[in-house]
C-alpha cells in the first residue's frame, strides 16, 4: 500500500505532467489497485511473464478500448441526452461533432475515431463556398489538435473524390499537425487517380495520410461498414473493439524446442491462454461494468453486439530468427526465403486458430487477428510482423516480403515504409509505390519521408523538432517513442511532455 | 537475340532518381568517359581477368578458373575490397543477363514500376542490347505500359541515335562542361558528340532532362553557367534542367580534394536559370 501511495504522490508532484495528464495517470493507478478479473493460474502466470499481454488497459475494463460511434445518428437526430437539436448548417454540424467527441470513451479517454468526415459533412455543404469550407475545416483541424491532443485520434475520408476530402487534405498538408491521424480509403473503382495523387503528395509533405485498401476491408464488414481508428485498427462502425490483447511471439519461440514444437504445442497453448485473458476482460466489461447502459447505446450511436475483440500478435521477426537459430539456420526474417516462409506459416496458423475459437459477447462470435504495432516498453520486440527498424530492405523488397501476411490480419496491420527525401523531386514514384503495395495485397500503405519534421513512430505521429535534443543522443525509433510519450527519468532532457502525445502507447505512469 | 547478353553491374527495383516515377534501373558495366568526379567509378572499366582482385577477397568468393575470374555471389559479403583492388575501375562481380532475364525481373516488380531506365557506366556502349531490351518491352503485352529511358553521357553518333530513339521514351543526358578544355579535363573526351546529341534527342521530343554536374571552381563559374543558359535556351525554354551537386560520396582519388558543392551555390545557379526563362529547374533534394 505504501508503494502505491508513493506512486500517487509522484504523479501529483510530477514536474513534466500537466494537470489533465496527472488526472489520467491517477485514475489508472486507482483502477489498478482493484483486483484483476478472475484468471486461472496458468493464464495469470503467462500474463505476469508477459508472454501474453493486456496492453496495460487496466484492471477493471469499464469502457471498451475503441468506440466507433455512427456520428450520422447525432447529425441527423441531434441528441436528447446532450440536449442538442439536429444541425442544419455546416457550422452547426461541425459544432455538433466537436461536442460529440467529448462523450466518446476509449482506452485513453480521448476518442480514437472522429468519423468518416466527408460523408458526414457533405450533406451540409450545399451553397457553402470553397473558401468558407476551407476556413471552417482549418478551424476544426486546429481545434482537434489543440483540444484533443492525441495522435491516435483518427479521421477517415474517401473513397470518393469530393470537396470535403480535398479540403481536408489541403488543410492537413498546410498545418502539419500531429493530430488528427488521417486515412484516405482508396478504391480503384471509385476514387479518382487525381485524389490519390493529392493524398500521396501529402505523404511527401507531412507523412500523412495512410492509404487504406478499401475493397479489401469493406468485404469483411456489413452494410454499416467500418472505420479505421487509432494506429491502424479496422473495426465495425457503430461498435468497436472491447479489448486488445496480444501474444509475444518472441517469448513463445523462446519456450519452443524447434519449429515443429512451436507450431504443434507452444503456439496453440499460449494462444489459448490469451483467449482466456480476452474472455475475462470482455466478461467484466459486458457483465459487470454497466457500460452498455450509456446514452450512446440508447440513442443508437453504438450497438452492444457490434463490439469485436482484437487478437494481437507481435515480435514475429524475433520469433522467426530464434526458431531459425534453433534449427541451425542463418537466414534472417525479412530477407531469407526459408525464414519468411516460417513467418507466413505463423500468420496462416494463427488466423486458423482465431477462426475456430468461439467467444461470447463478441461481434460475429470470433476475434479478429491484429498485427500489433507496439507500446513503449517493447524492447527487443519488433511491432507486429514488421522487419526490425533500421534493417529494412528497399521499399519494394520490403512490401514484397510482407505482403503475404496481410490477408490474415483482418482488424489491421501496418508497415511503415521509410522513403528517402529524393522522392520530393519525384512524387509520381510515391503514387506508384502506393498502388504497387495495395495491388500486392497490402491492407494499407504508410510511408515516412526521411527528412520530414512530422514522422510516424510505430503508427502515430511525432514532431522531430519537439524531440531534437533526444535525437542528438540516440535517434532510434523505439527510444524516440519512449521519449515522446514517457516519463521524466527517461525524458530528463525535455522540460515537459510534448503537448500532443500518444497516450495509448503508455504502459502506465513511470513506464 | 537469345545469345545477346548484357554486362550488368547492378539492378535496382526501387529508384526515384533515374527518371519519372519508380523505375527498374539496369546499371550496365563500362564507360567511354573517365571522369575523376564519377560517383560509381567501379562501373567504368570492363574486367580483363588480371586476377588482382582474387587476393583481395577475404571470403574466397573470387577464383581464377582457366584464366577467367569466377565470382560466387553466395559467398560474397559485399565488402567491396575487390573494387578497390581493381587497377582498371572494373568489377569482378558483374552479371551476364539476357533480355528475357530482365523482362522476368520487370514482370515480377511491375505493380511498383513506372518504367525501366538503363544507366551505367555508359549504357549506350551496349547499344545493341539496349535496343533489343526496349523493343522487347514494347512488344510485351504485360510490360508495354512501362516507359523506357536511357541515362547517358551522350557520347554517341547520330546514326546510333537514329536506331535507339524510336524504341526510347525519354533520355536523361549529362553535360559535364561547355568549355572544350574543361570538358576534356573532366571526362577525358571531346564534348562535340554530347552537345550534338542533346539537340538530336531534343528535336525528337525525347529529351526528358538535361543534367549538369556543378563542381566548385570548375563548372559553377559564371562562364559555364552562362553557356549552360544559352545552350538550354537555344533548345527551348521548356527543357528540364537538373542541377546535380558534386559530393564526395563514392568518389575516388584526386577529386576527393575538390570542394563539395553547397546548397546555396546550387540555388544561385538555379535562380539564374529561372530568371533566364528556363521554367523547369530541378535541384538536389539531398546534400550528403
């Protein structure tokens, strides 16, 4: 108990946190003083050893990890609970959204999904001049970054080529803010070549947006569709994900004697334990937390039966390399055909296991596999199925090595292609690279241009100039992550936390 | 045609600096210029099997078999010691590839490609192969959407251009200097053919880019810039000029004593060209 109080005191007196950030860490500590939902001994031990992981979501899941409200509900009907009439003008519509966002919970308390903005706003744009639209979007964008400062907050646009999407791309390139994160849904049958080119030019400008393979996602969902949220999660609209748990494949590989032992015993075993962890968390949320009495349900923004669970995996690169060593082979993950084949087999096998394990209180009864992009404490464990940062081959070979995985990761998978800045003189190359990646089966295309101030770390944006001092000392991607989002002892060289952070990345106070 | 083989130094399936979009680049071995400022000097010579590189290889990837160098790519750890040991700026690691070998590589990477560029060395030294390759690309229903570009020093006669241009979509042509003596000092060759080639290619509507390597106190002088400006304007104000900046990366020998070109000096030249009415002037995105 004494230690807990000490932690609380450290938070209240912290030099680097602002009061809002302190309140958040205090609430996390308080939640974690409660006992964990009941786990069997085996599962508890695997969690303790972090072979499986609950992303430090907290001991008492009283809200889903990700909530994707159907904002068209509040824009069409207004809200009785919030005492809002249905908006009639563009200004009213944006204002309604700005209010709505404050009532959408998530694992961090900041909404991870702010809507399919072009679909939502287009009905209010008749008679609005281009200049007026531009000014209003610009104010809206500034509001989002300053008031909801979390890089995981995600806006979607596309696949059609329309005024709102174009204006958002223009403003996003101009302001170069960390928030919101942005995805353009691309469908070669619907999107114009021109708007895709604008989007890929924006990547050269500010490393945003992501380009999503819309046809590949859309076929997995129903009429109500899907949204892309946080750092690359694809989830049912008007629902979301109750929880995200993950298996550390490196730890599983360390416990296996060889490749066959890994596949026949260790992987199924730890995957089952991770299912049990998921079940315990979902049970608490659905049966104890009273979350689903919220006005969001009552007014139809979300539906209780549209929440999936994300089944994450990570550190495939390390796992494959460890197994290669156990088999006395040298070839490395990402480069060697035999090593890559082991990786593809893992993805295929895990997808099969997830498809055959029914779960209660989960959308359509089964989890959705996810290539998890990491949190700040992940040392020596590469995100998802990625190739370790700094060792990746050229972007084309990179895509070709990882494309076969993408079919299996239905709730999201992302790779970051780092492109050198010579591409600034040749934007056509970025467009072709994007098309090539999507045509090769990538679910989404994300690229960083090496010299941009705004760069992506695991999946969310940071400004290099914010952390320039750190860069001089180390400059590695994972350490940058830790620095950008983590506490004072690591970030002693910064006098305060960056204003805009990625809260999801944090494993808790002082981590 | 099947017997036609190219001597290839390297193939890239990702390049954004060798023409429009992302390109498959075939670096052909051998050059008819001998530029001290060359940033890939190991592509200049063609191996004469002298054997000096064999001893330099610390993993025994090279051996002499029947007076010929044999290279084992699987053993090689890419230390490049053999390149340093070579007395004639050649490479023992070249590959001999056929047109169909290259078409196969293009097919495998097609979704990512805007086109194919042959570079070097000096690509036009293997003119027969280049023409065969481009002809085959254009005849292939899967690949004929790819544009075919040549990156060249232009040291090629008018008759050869007549054969090459019909199957070529674009040319990137390097002019090393305008003053004849300076050109000779920087390349070991006369500039007449190159300057004439620029006109031939431009008149055919296939000059994608005229490149000019700026080197402090050599080609960045007022006199050289003035002649570049006049030359470009004579071709037409729509000619795209790419200014390259001399850097030390890859360079060997005497030229390492030369100063590197700075961004501000390049910008000054670019401004001059733009003021003179050249609409498209490209400067380096990166200074090493």
